[in-house]
């Protein structure tokens, strides 16, 4: 977002104010964080020169081995220890110095103060800084929860609103939706105490994931009416190796932390000797005395136990917790020991096995597992395709490692043991209806699916790796879903793809036919248009000829009538009157014939005149167009000559001007 550190800090302070942290509380938070940083500057030295580092009951010990804070850190206002006391808002400077350099051991009702060496004091100081930072983080999470949770908003005075734990369901009927971001399985070249804790947590989560998956499968098969015996491999032997009561790695580590003179080498030897028969523990001749191997669900991991005990020991002093309770800073005061009797006894007891890091981690993990078992869990696996953070890039080995470490491969093995694929009955009918004959709609859906799949699986050959495939049907029908064995759904998909090829050919045929059909229809429409024009032309000519035909018919009909009349007249009068009539009739016929011939010749003359005049006018038009083009060409030549002359004159004048200027200089 291109923000500087100062801008990020201002934005963080603004967001803290938005969740209800006022200026006074914000000041305490920043001073507590400053105290964590200031604790790293505190130094310890041997001898009594530091002042304030002695012990009332340490007279039998040499002061040369006692830890003390140097005087230069306790003098003036600029001393590191003086500034730490002021930042933590603790008035008892000597008490804080004593808490850092001595340790109180409770024996019955009496307390014994034992001085610490500089190394022990430094380890205690570092442990206190880490614990203080952890308490600050938990307090801040509680404040965020109180600002964002409906339970806290409606119950401002509840324990959860003050930073306490939130129950899964309170009296107001609110539920809990939580997001658990788990760390992935880790296997490096050198794996230490932290990797053991992380991988142990992943083993516990994988066990819960497998149990949830197994139980959900059993419930679904029971609901669907399937009688299927499901068995799967669990990682319980790994959990027994790590956290078992007898010979477990965690118990062996705690025992070595308690035992005087315990060492990392002895811890490894004890783990190996107590778990020789465990199939999950391995050790080779190439291993050092500090190394042992564990076969996790995600792969083999070799742990180097160097400094396991140092990391596991919780050097948090009860004296530092008590002195923290006197601080006026409410966040620093969270370091005070818990008030319940059990917790006080745990803090005051010298049973160090309960105060180790691995014990606390194991306790917190048990609490998390208890919470997960009382909730409805959904699992989301996030896979990083490559380590380069580049788009469209897939690193196969890295993806397989994440799938294996995330338990996805193990889950696939569990699913493959029974029915890895399932589909709804209606989905099966819709997707694979082209593999058989048309289903009988009068039957039930389940019967239709059974008929369809029975015909489709006639040529099915089970995978070679499935030893029992020949004795089992490739599919099983439930009440609402169809379940497929390994390889069955792939067989159906391949058969469907092959069968779809026929429909693809039909689609291609139709697609290829489309342009030709469009061309044909276009030509057909053109033919119809031409035929319409031609038929119109023919009928127009026919209609134009009809008057002439009518005249001809009329003439002939009149001639017949005239002949009949003449015949009668001849019969009545055979005299000059008949001759007169014949002469008149013949004259009429000849006149009409003459008129027709005259009309025909007249039209022919008009056509000839039209053609001759058109030819004459065309010649005149061509001569006129030729003259126009000649005039336009001469005009263009004249315009070009004038334009070029103007350009040359301007250039010539400029040249004269430059020549005159050059001569003047």
C-alpha cells in the first residue's frame, strides 16, 4: 500500500481507538511493549558489586557465583534497569532486582530463597519477556473480540468482554464461529524442538480430521442405507510414540528436565530404548547421539535434540509474577499468578514437569481438541502452487509435498477404500443418458439409474490395484445418491466422451451445412425474383396484345354476320343491291387492313427515328464531354503553373533578402 512505518503506526493507533482502546489504555499497552524491548537490555554480572542482588539466605554460597545487576544500569535516570522500573510502573526497584536474581522455593509452609547465576538470571529475564509479550497478545485479542463479538457488545460487563475466554454458546443463544489457522507440517534439514511441537499438533489435527471424515462417511452411508464395512489406517501409533504415558517422547523429555544432571543425549537414549519396537521410530548408523527419526503421516522427519531441554524448560519465576502484580499498569499486572487454589499450588509446587513448555503446549492442544470435538468442523486446504509467487506456474513436487503434509493424500486413501465418487440419481440420469436406451419414465428414478448403469458397465474392467474389484459391483445405489468404486466414474466419463463424438459429428455436419443452405436459399430467392420479373413481362405483353386480338375477333364476327346478311339478301334480292353490299363490305375490310398496315409502318418509322436521333445525340454528347475534359485539363495546368510560379517567386525573394543581409554584414 506504499505506506511508511510512521503512517502504518498512525493507522494502527487509529484502529486501536476504533475498537474501544482509549488513550490511557493505549499508553499502558505501549509502555508494556516498551518493557518487553527494555528487558532485552538488562545485563547480569557475578559478584556483589551490583547491589540489590543479594539474598538473605544465601550466606552459605559464594557471592562470586551470584547474579547481580550492574550499578551503571541502576544509577541515575538513564540506567537501563531504572528505566525498566519506570516503564513497568513498579515502585519497588529493589524488589524487582531481587526477583530477577533470586528464586523462591516452597518446601511445605516455608520458603527458601536461592540466588541465581548470571546465566540463570538472564534465562529468567528472557522467559519473563516472552511471557509478558504473550500476555500482551492475549489481552489485545480479548479486546478485539470484545469489540467485534455480539456477545461482548450486548454484555459489556461479561468476563469475555474483559479479555476472558468465550464460551461456545451463552445464555442469550449466541453461537460461536471460529477460524483455526493451523501451521503446516515441517520437515527441514535440521529439525528441533519447535518442529516437534508443530508436527505433533499436525498429527493430532490429522487424527481429528480422519475421525471426522470417517464418522461423516458412516453417517452418510447409514442415511443412504448402505451396508459398507469401512476401515482406514490411523496415526494413533504416532501419537502413542510422541505423547504416550509409557515411553512417550514428551514424557521422556519432561523426566530429563526434572532429573538432576539430565541431558539431551540421555533424553535421546531413553526415547530410543523405550520405543525400539515402535514402527514409527527409526534410527540409523549415520545419526548422531542427538538425533532420532519419527515416521509421521506426512513423511519421515529426523529431529536433532540438541538444546531440547533448554528450550523445554520454563524458567518463569514466581517472584517475577508476584512483583508484576504490584504494577499500576493493568497489562503488566496480568503477569500476576492466577488466584485459584489449583493454579497457585501449580505455581508454588516444584513439580517442574507441569511447568515445561511441552506440557503447556500439550495442555493447550488438548483444550483445542476438546473444542473441535464439540463443534461442527469444516476443513479448507490452501495450496501454494509455487515458491516464486509467480502467476501461471505450478511446481509439482512442492504441491505434492503440501498435499501430503496437509493430510489430503491420506484422506484420498480413506475415500478410495470405499466409494471415492458419488452423484445424485437425477445427475446420473442427466449426465449419462446417452450411454443407454431411453429410460422408462414410468419407473422410479432409482430403477432407471440401475438399468442405465448396468448396461453401461457391461465392459467395465476394475483397476489392477483393486484386489477385490472382481467380487464387487462398480456402483451401489443409495436412497438419493449413486456411489461409485475406484475407476468406475472415470470409465463412465470416458464412455460418455466417446459417445458424445457422434453428437459432435452431427453438430459439425449441421455447422458445415449452414453456409451452403444459406447460399441455396439466397439463390432460390433470387430465382423466384427473376421468374416473377419474367412472368410479369410476359403477361404485360399479353395484356397489351389483348385489344388487338379483340378487334380481330370482332372483325371476324362482324364478317360472319355480314356474310349471313349477304346470303339472305342474295336469297331475297339477286340484283344490284347485293353487288352494292359486297362493294361496301369489301371496302370496309380493305380500309381496316390499310389502317392496320399504316399503323404498323408508322410505329416502325418512329422507332427508326428514335434510334437515329439517339445515335446522333450520343455523338454530340461524346464530343461535348471530350471538350469539357480538355478545358478542365487546361485549367488545372494553368492553376499549377500559377501556384508554382508563386512559390518560386517567394523563394526567389527570400534568397534575395538573405543575399542582401549577408552583403550588409
